[in-house]
C-alpha cells in the first residue's frame, strides 16, 4: 500500500464545503476527469435510497448503500465518464453494480481542471481520484470503528461492507454513511496495492450506453426548454471577409421568424481567453420558432461582405516576402502550397542541434531528402456546434457541449460583465470533440444572442456553418534529410518543419537522442484561417511523416524497418545523445517488439504491410498495417496495435478507443482535406468532404497492451498519429510508390481516383 | 402551414407545420423525439435514419407532406424496453464512443436484418456505408450486427 497525503494539507487537494443538509462535501482535485454514468443505469442493482449522505464532493452514499460518483469533466466519447468513477470506486471498495454516475456541473470551487483535452484526464486524475475514494473509505471505516469501539486496524471492507475481524460484525456503507459525514477528514490515507485492484483492469460497460442505444436526450443539441427559440448564424463566405450591410426585411417576414440582427461576439476591447478562437466575430443571427423555419429564412437574408482590412495585412506581407504577385487577404490552398514549399524553410530557426550536423552532411557519401505535407482538416464532430443559453438580468444559464467550461465561464464573464457566480454552465455528453469544442465561441455567441432576445435560445450550427467556420487542423510541411557515409551508415539527421500557422516540430522526440549529429529547425506563417488543436495536435502529421521517412531510410540502408528503429532506440537507451529527450527508449522499443511478435512480422510473405511507432501524450503506440490495393482503392485487411499507456483502467473501452483512433487516422490520411480558394472553404458538407466509411475500415484490428503497472497515461490521442505512417509504408509495399502528401487517395493513379 | 397526421412508433399524431418541413425536424422540434439526429441535412451521414414502412430512410430528406399517412419508426420506438436484438448486441459489444451517430447506425442495421437476417460482411458493408461514425466504431458495429443476426436466427 502507498500512503498519500490527502493533500499537502488539504488546502490544495480537498476543500470542505458545508451543505445545507449538514453534510460535508470534500472537493478533490479531480484534475482531468471527464464524465460519470447516470441514474437509471442498467447495472444499478438496487433501488434509489431515501436519503443521501454527501461524504465528499465526488461521491454521496445512500442509506441503502448505493453510491453516486460525480464526474466533473466533459465526456466527448473517450469514455472517462465510466473509467474515472471506476478509479474512485476501486479505492472506495464498493460493488460497481451499486454505483451511479452523474455529470457534475462546472464548479471551480470544488473541482479543478474541468477540461477534456490533451489525453490527460486519467493521467492527471489518477492520484486524486484514488485519494478521493480512499479518503471516503477511511472516513467510513473510522465511523464504524467509533460505533463499535474497536480500532480501525481490526476492520476490513469488501464491496461496501465493513467487517470487524474479531467479532465478525458487519455494517454496510449505507448504514454508517450518516455517521461518517461527521468524521474528520484524515490527513493521510492508504491507497491499495495495484495487485489488489478489483475494478481497475476489468472491463466495464459505458455507463451511458443504454441511453445512447435507445435515443434518450443526452447531447446539447437535444435540449428543448419552455419558451426556447432557435438561433442560427449567417457568416462570411470566406476567411478574410467581414460583415458590411444587410437587407433582412424578407427574412423577418417569414413564418416563425422572430428577429434578424447582427452580433459582435468578441468586441475589440474585450480581453479574450486562449479558447476564444473564432475567425468571424461579427455574425448575422436569425432567430425563430423552429429549426426548419430559421434555415429557410437564413437563405433570404441579403448580406454584403467586405474584405476585412486588418486580416489582409498579414498575408500581404507574406506574399511580398515570397516575391509573389497579387496581394490579397483571401487565401488559397495553391498559394499555401508554394509558400510552404519555397518560403517557409528559408525563415527557419534552429530548435535543437547535436554534434556537427553540417559537417556530417558535407562529408556524406549520400544524402537522402524527402518532403511531406498535409492539408487543413475540419473536425467534423457529428454533433454540430450548438449551445443553449438563457440570459436574463445579470444571470446566465448555459448548457451544452464544451470541452473547456472553465474558460468559457471566464469568456462570458468578460463579454457580459456578469459575476462568475451568476454564470451557470452545465455540460452535456458531446457528439465528438476532437479538439473543436475547446474553442467555445459558439457558447459566447449563444449567450449574446439570448441576452439580445431576452429569451432562452438554442444556437445551432448547420453542418455547412460548422464545416466552413472551423478551427481547423493547420496545414504542415516537413523536410527530412539523412546523411549516410560510405558504409551506408547513418551519420546525421535533419528535420525542418513548419506550417500555417504553426510548426509541427517536436525537437526532443525520437530520433533525437539516437543520432550523434542532429539538427531540428522550425518555422511558421500567419494566416487568416482560424486553426487550433485537432486530435493529437502536430503529432497528427509529423508522426506519419517521420515514420514514413524512417521506413524509406531503412530501405535505403538495406535494413529491416523494425530492427532499424530498435537499433536507434537501443542507442538512445544505452548512450543517449543530449539530455533532453522526451521519451523512454525502452518503452518505445517495447511496443515495437510486441507489435512485431503479435503480427508475425518475421514470417511475413506476400503481405503489403507497413509499420510505424510513435510517442505522444505520454503513451507509446506501435502499429502494423496490412493492406491490398484493388482498382486503386486500398483495402486494409488488418491492423495490429501495441500500446503502452501504463495501467489500463477499462480494457475493453480502451481497446475501443485504440480501434477508433486507428480508423480515424487511416481515414484522415487517406481521404480528408479542407481546401480554400480565395478564402472560401471548398468543402462544406459530407458530399464534398470525405470521411472514412464502414466499407473502407480495416477488417480486423487487434489491440495489445503492455502490462507494466506504471501509472496510466493518455489514450484518446496516441493511436491516431502513427497509423498514418504505417498506412503510407504499406501503400508503398502494395504500389511501389511512396506517398508524401495527404490525403493519399489524391495521389493514387489518376484513373483510380474516386 | 398545414395539418398532417402521421403514425410514429405506433401512435397516431398530428402536426401543423410547413409541408416542406423534413420529418427530421418534425420529430426533433415538434414532437421532441430527439433520438433521431441531425448530422448533415443532405442524406450523406445517416445520423437521421428512421424506418419508413419498415425501410431505412434519411429523415432529413423526407418532407412531412410525403411522410404523412405512413408508418414511421424511430429509435425510441424500435423496441419497448431497449431490447431489440440490435440494441442488445450494441450493448454487448459496447459499441458507442461519443454515441451521436449510433441511433442512425442501429436503425440502418435493424432494417438490414429485417430484409436480410443473415448478412455477409459485404452485405453489412454495403448497407452501413451510408452511416458515418466519426469516432471510428465500424469494426464493432460489424461485430454487433453479426451477433444480432446470430441471436435472431437462433
């Protein structure tokens, strides 16, 4: 057992809040939780209790032993609403069948980091969640010991029943909870030895699954409240344009339409949060009784748009510096491509330099150089952006899908000037996030619209609004160079990476640390187009590019691609170059070896298969992909995934996440792109924006986890980046052609294009 | 606006809406049956799939004027207690991630099994490729359909 302080005091870890009912709430720093299960759970074996005892902020115990565990963080499909309460339940020592999970509201008094992002929920929540359960357990034990007048050390617990060793007396948590409420919060509690886990490491079903498969209201867009109106927006047709004037007379006269007006979501003098990313601040808003009526009226609003002067400036400078003709604030993908290829690398800055790479390249017998690119991507959450707002007087009630409720609350505070305690944000289950709902402009828009209308409204983006008003994955470009000596030995490695508007470089990741002469350079360019985090930011491109280059390099060096990587990792482990290497070479090699063994790599004949491995978000993933190409269409037969994310809390759900991340990664690398012409997004719905579909998914995905007992790390993002490299490498085996530019389908033979 | 009568999940209902209003929005906005989801509005994603006289259709493309006087089943009416073989198989395989597309997936899958109780992999792929799952649960969807098929045949 491990003893932990219930907080370096309890000031930073536990806050006591008196309840009206005389109970006690302990607010644990569930650092990155994401969600609970709900009342009505099928697994709930017992009836609802008559009385609840709120033992601490994250759990309450009913007089019949039912336990409600609150999950403070947003659920976007990563299944933390199930796995985080599992961790509490483990240390609390209750029967999972008697646990009900509920979504906590935003409450910064009790919870911290109520955020879904960076694959950090389980990793950052691990210790706090365990401590939350263990603290409550200890309070219950103390209460029982007091009642029986025996030492706590003589008591044991199993499935929520406390037993005294000497007398065999038992008492259920439900019976002692009332007394436990008055027990002083312990300064220090014992955590279980991981060998004694009964819930963690066993597969538990998604606590919302029954509601999902029966169509119950769960999502923000499912919100309907008394007196609520529907609001939709009309936005500029192009990035780099802004509202000038409108004629809304016809629209205003249409059936069910209440009003048409403009809003300025983020006035220039407003202090913005990092999450307040939005390309268009001034929007036309149409409000009406029903969605279809508002959709029809939107088409009848005649708007004139202007070139946005402040937005044009950056690109003018860029294009002048590029020596290109034509100055415009309306960007096009073709211009981006030439800027990235011709200009970007000339303004690079050195981020890391080991040894003497320049000399090694000068003396090289051979230099291999390859460049890789990827386009902007739209998140395309299946549930379009939406939010419910009821703003009246000095109070705002907000409900809907948001990954960053804490920051959204601050944004509303600054935008409307309301006190934080008058801003209530409720989180709904999200129909996908992928980073898009980190940027809560739609929440602020909803609040502004509701205030202006004086009624509750639900703002709903159409699919087209959602896709063409994105906070896109940036476009990236990377060039790799490798120096080989006369013995075909690798002597230097050079990566030059950049993008619009950020660089994807991680200078201290593999193969940094494995090569004596190493140079990493970075550059970036400004853009009018709004961009932000997309599932595994930056890794989502550079992993695939790097792993494709290493594959080509191993071939040039006449080495097995896995052994080539393992040799480099061996060097990084035994005699690392530099001191700031961000990865554990042994764990990295571990997933490669596991994937190699499980896929039967060494006995491969006649298969077109590719391998890749990557480290990001504190976890390690290796993937081996088998495919065939028929009629220029790749058919992925099988993917073998080996994952090291430490302790796996909920194995089947974790497997689901790896399967999904793998399919998502294949889909985006093969099929998806967001392009622009004169600032206008060229894809606006799923007829033009291609997402992977059922028949294009791998036939089989095998997932294996390393078992090492290390504290758990992220899983939502890590499976996504490397698969793109495995895919490119397998495509090469099948076609004899290397794929450098995503989406790969565009570079299959022209007559094979779909 | 006009009055339409429609049978949804076995209940006879009437709504007073513009005749062009898609069934999707009648279900969601007017009848508060929100299990049927809006995803694209152009029949490309399948999130709004319902059964129209037993056949899977995209409710975003079906105006109320054409839906009226027909028998509609939505996810809420697929079974009395959420125990349709497809729903049970979905739970058994713990298919959903975010869950938003799954009602549409289930309605497409249940219509497939209705007309083809023992579908091949190819049959499943063809029937299910109109339903996008952004989370990528396709391999589980296929496995769940096979389980449901087995349970129905057995």
